C-alpha cells in the first residue's frame, strides 16, 4: 500500500533520513522502532508531506505522493496521528473530532460526519462520555484516543501513528493498543512508530529498526521479538527497563 524507496531528508545540512526503504502492506500493521533521535518522526512527517524530501520516492497505492501538499495526501487516504497528540486543548472533544473531517464537503456531509463520530465513540466510548468537555481536561491516555479519533475522521485507509504510548502508564497503553487491533481488524492499514519495541512488535506483522536515520534491520515482527540483537538493544534485557511512565 505504501512504498518508500531510497528516501533522504535533511534539516539544513544534516541528513536526518538516509536512503530509507520501507514497505507497509495493505491490511497489515507495520512498525518502525528505534531510540530517540533515530529519525522515526522525520520519516512519518516526510510521508505526510510535512517536510520536504531530497532524494527518493514515496508511493501510495501505486501513485507517487513524494512532496505532495499535506492536504492532498490526507485526501488520498493517509492520516497522521502526530507525536505528542497535539489536540486543541480549549476546544471540546467533539470539536476536535469534527476538525478531523474538515476536508469533506459533500452534500451528505453532516450525516456522514455524524456516522463517523458514532464510529469513533464506539471505538473509544470514553470520548463519547466526554464529548462536550474541553480536550485539555482529558488524561494523557484520553488525549491519545482523541488524537487517533480525530485522524479517523478523515476516513483513512492508512493510519500513521507516532509513539502512541509516549508518557502513558502500561495499563493505559494496553487499552490503546487493544483499540488499534480492533481498527486493524476492521481493515485499516497501520504504520506505527514506537520507542516501546516490545508492545509495538507484539501487535505488528512486520518491523523495521531505525538508528541514526537509517533502517538497520527488518523482518517479521515475531522474528524480531526473538532476535538476540533486538532483545539486547531494544527490549532492555541488559538493563531492566526504567519505570518511565508518569501517569495516565
Ligand atoms: N526541526 C528540526 N531541525 C533540526 N533537526 C531536527 C529537527 N527535528 C528533528 N531533528 C533531528 O533529526 C534527528 C531525528 O529526529 P526525529 O525524527 O525526531 O527522531 P525520533 O522521532 O526517532 O526520535 C534527530 O537527530 C533530531 O535532533
Ligand atoms: Mg519521534
């Protein structure tokens, strides 16, 4: 569904992505894992057209989308849940969701959007319970659900997710990944970026490991979970992982 070939991107003279090759297959969950600063966010932003790329090609369902304007990429069916959620704190939950549908202008629009809101509330019931509340009053986990819900409102076929687990407690993370699995079962293709290799690989079909702007390793997620190198470097078996979650 999404194919990235030989992609490079720069911040000034710094090469943040170096000749990336990657493939996200239709109907699958593909993950990109790697430490902080590896280039994961940069890659998702390049796919979404949010930063320019210098070399290489990005193809989506056979069409070249390299350096297209972001709204065109959204219209084609790619939706991006950004790192750090970026919900509009002073707006209500429902207003945040409606913003996600801003590109749709058909005459049946409001009925369609109503149906899509109902779908989001079905996947994330807590958002329905809090639809009139301002987004800033939600917990971190609820804000992550809202960010995903907002992305769903553009009716994507491919969802790009940037570190949905960031800063959340293990139980909250589990809840969010359960919802992602449901979306996947309903046919959504997912490209998931994560620092939490364990949880990312455990829900994914295929994985890529990035370091310093390059893909260092790739394979079936099941196999990467068993790989000695991954265990050593990314699953924290040399040192116990830090209890780095600061609440919900
Ligand atoms: N706006 C920016 N300007 C300059 N350098 C940046 C910018 N954003 C990220 N970088 C650098 O690019 C590299 C990759 O960053 P990023 O894609 O955010 O990594 P990750 O998401 O894997 O943590 C890092 O070295 C980071 O410091
Ligand atoms: Mg990042």
